[in-house]
C-alpha cells in the first residue's frame, strides 16, 4: 500500500527535506508531497537587501530582477516527476490529515511541519495598520518602492522637510536594514536632489543589546551605527502608532515619523498553535512520532540555555531539514533514528556597505573581509539547492544588484 510523506512549507527546512528525500528515498511505495502557498523559495537572509536596493528608475523589469535576487521558483528546485506540488494554504493540521484553504484534504503517514513564522505585532495599537513589515518578498519590494516614492513626492512638492525613518526592533533584521538604508538614501537623495542631512534613521529597541549579539558585539554595532549617524533608542517600547507619530513608553514626547518599518518580532505560524512544537532529539513531535518539525516551528532546547529554544537561524533550519529526511528514511527501513546535534555556527551580521561583523563562540571579527565571507555563504547555499551554473548565476545576479548601494 502506497504511503504519503507530506512536507508543509518550502523554506530552508522544508526544501531541504524535499530535496534529500527525492535523492535518497528510492522506495516507490512512498509518495512525496510538498505544500506551499507561494510559487517561490526565498533566501530570506538577504531580504533587507531587497528592501534597500537602489533603482535609478523603478520599472516592472527592475522589480522582477530585484525579486529574482532571493526568490527561486520551486519548480526549479524539486523534481516534479517525483514530488507532487500543491500551491495552497494550510488551515489546519489534523491527525493523519491536512486541511487546505482551497483544495481537498491531504492525508499523510509522515508529516514535516516547516511552515516558518509570521510577523508579531504584539497587539500594539496601530502598529500593523501603519507600519511596513519585512517578512516576505512582497514586503521587501513594497518597502523599496515606498522609500523611492516618498522622496519623489517630497521632490515634486519642492519640500525639504526633516525625514524620520524608524526601524522598530534592533535585532539582526532591524540593524541590517538601518545600516543599509544609509547607503540607499545617499543614492536616493542624489536622485531627487534632496539634502541627505535631512534624513534621520532611528532604531527603537526594547533591550540593551543589538543584532542578536552580546555586550561586546553590541559595542561594535553601536560604533558602526554612530559612524553612519543612525540613532538608537535603547530600552524603548512602542505602545501606540498613529499615521504620523509613535508613542514610546515613558518617553516625554512622541516620535514623529515618515516611514515605519517593523522588524521587532515574529511568532510561529498560527496553524502550528500558539507555541512551537516540542520535539524529541530526533526532531519528532513529543506527542506524535509520525510528525516532525523544524526551524521556527520546532522547540528544540538551546544547549547553552535549555529553557530557551535554539536561535531561529537559516542554517539551523537547513541542518534540521537534512536530519528529518534521514530519520524518515531510517524509520521506513526500521533503523534507529539519529539525534539532532546542534553545531556551533558562525553568525555574520552585515552592517552597511561592504562591512560586516562575525561572531563565533570565542571570537568577534569585523570588516570588509567578513562581508565577502557572507556573500560566499550565499554562493554555497545557491550551489547546494541549484545545479552549478544556475546557482552561480543566481549568486552573481544578487551580488551585482546589492553592491550598487556600496
């Protein structure tokens, strides 16, 4: 009797599971189904680059090129003769069955939950209505167009008002976006003959640390932000947003803004529930061994702090996807499943232009060389998911567009 392996989501984890099962599972008695609401797989680590890339003239063609820097059609990444692709949205996970928004229910014998996360607005009044999120390719394109159109409208009005660009959240995405915005606005100001000194970029951060770094890393980031004239509001919490102002807890005055980009938090996909799925060391759900979870949808304790989950990083999701594929095959063959071993990963944070910060367990290194290393990581990933020449062209295309700000 034919059995069904169903993968939910084509992010870093879901795609890796799908590709590995396709290559390694030769048993014809198992069907592989990938359910994803989008047509494309995204390299989200460079989403901030899409949001801040400079375009001399915004056209449909240039936006398509920009989209293609990090978006790859799923049909180019999986063997559609071996994998059934369903473009639909998952609305509910039931025992042995997946309910979809449009299509018929899909039954499963093995299930991989890799739906990723969504933006968390923390129920802050006005935040979702007035801010621009940065979570998906459409968000990045929307921000890119909005930055250009906003300055164009001021140019048409012959206005030279002070412009406040506010980034809500000083995590990795917030810091990456803020620092790259400084380069983008230098180009935009030249394009629209606008005085750059009138552009003010702010980061609002609730904690004392930046970019997911410790105190030493934050010190380097602060120095870089100061160099780029980005103002950081530490230990500041947004409590309300209107069309023109941001209310910050305990602040004496409201902060006026022109554009608010929200990068202040994500939460697990609501289909999974209010919390990520607690998994065993094998990445099987503690409640249902036929269900595996990875990435943002899995709660796997951090070895350094068992009460916390592992950081939500692309490399972690990719590695977990690899293990899940192997464990499904081992389970089918009646072999003992392997435990997930979290490798100590290097963490690279771009800080505007060709400058980045690298963190390992023992070292912090910053500079131009680290930026090049990060581009090589994208090259390695592109070559891992695509045929060699396609992967190389993908990397070269993105690098060419993203370096036009520098």
